[in-house]
C-alpha cells in the first residue's frame, strides 16, 4: 500500500517539475483514500513556506474539518525539512512515509524529536526513484 500512495506523491512531484519547481510531492491518506495532495509552489507563489507537505496538510485538514490528523498517513517524496516537520508535529500526523532522505536540509539534521511522540516513521519507500528525480533536477540547474 505504501508504494501505491508514494506513486501518487511522485505524480505530484512531476507536476512540480513541470511547473519549474523543486520536484517534491506529497499526499495525505485517511482510510485508504487521498484527502490532501500538494507539490512545491515556492516559485509560483514566491512563498518559501509553500512546500509540498504544507500544501497537502492544509488540504487534508480542510477536508476533515479539523487541525489534527492522528489517523492519517503523509506520503512525501523527500524527507521533510524542519519547517514541515514542525507542521507535521502540530497536526499530530499518525504516520509519515518518505522516499529519499535529505542529509543536507532534512529535519533529522536538526532533531529527530520534532514529530508527535506517537508518529510512526517509514523511510525509503521508492527511495531510489525519489532520489533520482531530485538528483536529475539539480543536475540540470548546474549546467
């Protein structure tokens, strides 16, 4: 099931790529259905907080009509940054699944205790595919 929903997050990442954004995508799932989705909109909105996770969390809380997501899973193609991890913690997301680790800007660089204590974490789902997408994107910027 994790791979299926990570594919949806990857689809969002490809939308971001097509829009000239850093290709990161996210979906929030509850009871086997997607209730929020998002991709980076930082460049389009000129907003440094418009990360994929933030977009997906906002959509999910709007769908559910509440600010807490303890029975939800967030799928994101890259390890969340510290800002997004803070939002994930405040939303009390029950489970977080990501594809590629981010050794430079990932939240674990700062603290692994940002999420709610009951949040389950799964790393590396379709990790190679997620990492390749990021690597190719940044390689094109360096040309």
